[in-house]
C-alpha cells in the first residue's frame, strides 16, 4: 500500500478496515513496516491476525 490516506478513505473519526492475505516467514513471523507517506506520518490503531 503506497500513500494511503486514512482521512480521504474514511473521513473524520471514521474507522477504515483493510484486509491482506500474507504468509509468515520460516520462523512464523509477519513483518510490518511503515514509511512516511505523502499525506502524513503513518499510524495504526489495531492489528488482528487469523491463522488458517
């Protein structure tokens, strides 16, 4: 996801949910990295992980 603007996607004080399918590495870990985007600094309010 590049230059995602949560305010543009959901609006003021509105939740935005994004779903991704990923695979863990050989140690069972999922790496999540954030870099500064065009709109503002990245932030996250929650992560939910489901195992298949």
